[in-house]
DNA sequence: TAGATTGTTAATCGATTAACAATC
DNA sequence: TAGATTGTTAATCGATTAACAATC
């Protein structure tokens, strides 16, 4: 094993491995080779072995990988067993959908509270997660050990809230607003979820396909 | 200009350029150099010029780029002016949030119908988009010109619905289910939106940061 | 044992960065 | 004109793939 700054490309593949391994377990598959895993994920066996070798030796010659054990290793690498805690800011449409629908726990993260400005929401609770007034956000951050802020507020207040989060020492922001939040500073980790970026990439490939067809005709 | 299969990396940056250019327009900036744009996006000027040169010559020596004109070029490249049409399958939590909250039109896509199995939803309408019974899905596809299917059904039925979509010649699937939908076949374009992948990558970087701190102490 | 498959080193390929002539 | 900045060619860097000895 090496473990000297693993490339982002590798990191982005880890969750895919995890998901596939879960699927394999579900269908009763207990072991798998890099060749077979590659087939199922559209990757070369080489790349898969290279990826894993960044973190250790998880396989066995002549055998392959034990699905369950490999899964556990990757989960550990991804920090799923660290007990990270998150809060959600903005219980609008997307925020609400996340609370209702997204299983934070399944991915090793505890959603411990949500915040909003809307009176009718404050004091209520969703899936056991309490919703507090946004006024109490700073106070909450200072009295609880929170690593991740899920940002789901309207675009207009996104920057102000971000500043507040950073001022109170948040470590990471999971950004669902459609604002460019790259490097608000050097110490806060930002992960952007831009639906529109994703749709536009899709749109590009559909357009490209159209053009290809057009040329042939 | 070259235009011979542009790399995926480049395509993924285009929506970011678009977003930034919109922000610039909003704040009244009419021209920008690759240097300044690079600063704001955390990219090198070289990369930006290289990216654009895949599609044409959009700048002017000694001046830079006209923000509005460049925006229009990129929008065109991304297929935003092609009038793509989409349908949504699954009006659950996430599907509902998309209908309510996500402006398809803003990105050049028309959401023309939604489908669900839930009796109470069928026949109703959100933001002018009608919700039909999933039984009529195939019929609808055969009588309308639809390119994109937004897949927001429960995990358990995801594969069955996907098959149905492909059988009826859908061109692209925007996949919001947490299922690995890579290459269902070679002709359908799939764009995955996996929240969990994104959260896990975030989690990894928080864990890494923790370890770094641990070593220093 | 023979066959399979790993982990790793070396080779290739592709993407990013640097440099610079062209020109607004 | 002088200065700025493009588009592009060349150089560098990094990521993927191929190959293979080690070994279960």
C-alpha cells in the first residue's frame, strides 16, 4: 500500500464499487475477481486492482476478492464508520425530500438537526430529526460536534449562510444550491450537487448523438 | 476548431462555465479573459482556452471573451436550444421535488408529462405538467417525441421501468435511483445522479482531513 | 500440482500546462 | 503604437492499461 494523496478519480470510483458490492451481496455473490467486477462496472481489471492498491491488499491470488470483506474495507476508507454528523439548512423542497427520502444513516452519517426560517416548520420534526429556527444555527454549531452542513437554502441567501457556517468552523458543505461554491476558503471542503450540470451533460450527449445520426443520413 | 470526440472532462466543465457566465452577466460583467475566468473557477487560463478551442474560436486577442456571446455559444454546444423534451417517471419525494423545484425550461428542456402508479396522483397536475398512469407510458412514448426520461421510481421497479423505456426507444435516461445503471445497452445514454456517491466522496475528504490533523498532533 | 488471479512495475495513452507567434 | 490576450503547438505531467512474477 502507498497512501500518498490518492487521486480524485479514484475516490469517485470508490462509492461505485461499494454500491456494486452491495448489489452482489444482495444477489448472494460472495467472491469476485477484478475481471468480473470490471465487466460489471465497465472498467478494466487493471484499473480496479490499481485503485485498490492505493489503500492496501484486499485480494488473494487465484481467488479474487471476498465481497463482504472488500465492502467493509471500502466503507472504512470512505469514512462511513467515523460517526460523522450533519445538519441540514433549508427545509424547502429539496431539503424536505432529503430528510424524507435519503438515508443518511445508510451511508454512515447522522442527520442530527435541520434549520429553517419558516415559522410553521420550526419546532416540528421529520423522521426523528428536529427542525429549529435558523437563528439558533450558530449556537447549535458551537454546542454540538457537527462536521457536515447540507446546504439547501434558496440561492439568494446561500452565500450568507455559507459564510456563517465557515465562521463557525464547519468542516464540509454538501451544496445543493445552484451557486458556484468552489473554494469559499482553503480549509472548508465543498461537494457540489448541481442537478443542472448533470442534465446539461446529458443534453450534450443527446445532441451529439443527434448530430452523428444527421451526418449518416 | 477540431470537433473530433471531445473528452468527457471537457464536457463536464461546460456547465460550470455556463453557470459562471450567468453569474457574471448578473453582476454586470460584459467581458472576461481566460485568466480572470480561471481565477474565479480555480482553473488555469490554458485549460480554459484549450477547452473552448475544441468547439471554435470564441475570443478576441487583446480583449478576451464577450460574456454574453460566449454564454450563447456554450448553451448551443450543450444542446440547450434543441428543444429536447423529457418525461418524469415516479412522482415520489424526489420526483415531486424535481417537478416543483427544478426549472427544466431554464436548461432548455421541456418536461411534458409525469407518470406514476398512485391513483391519488393520476389526473392531477403540477406546474402545468400532467401526471398520467404508468400504464399509459408506452403509449405516450409512441405518440410523442420524447428524448429524455427522468427516472425517479423506487429502486425495486427501476430495472423493469428502464427496460420498458429502452424497448420504446428512449434516447437518454436521467437516473435518480440508487441503482447502478451503467450501460443498460450501448445506444441509450445514461446520466446518473447518485446522492450517496457524492456524500461518500465528501465523507472521504473529511476523514482524510481528520487523519492529517491526527498526524500533526 | 495446475490454474487462476493478485499486486506491482513498466509502457502507453491522454489531459493539463507552458510557451509563443499572431493579432486585436 | 504598445499592451493584452487569444488560439495553438510543444512539453510535461498524471492516469490508465499491459505485462508478469509471486502465490494462493
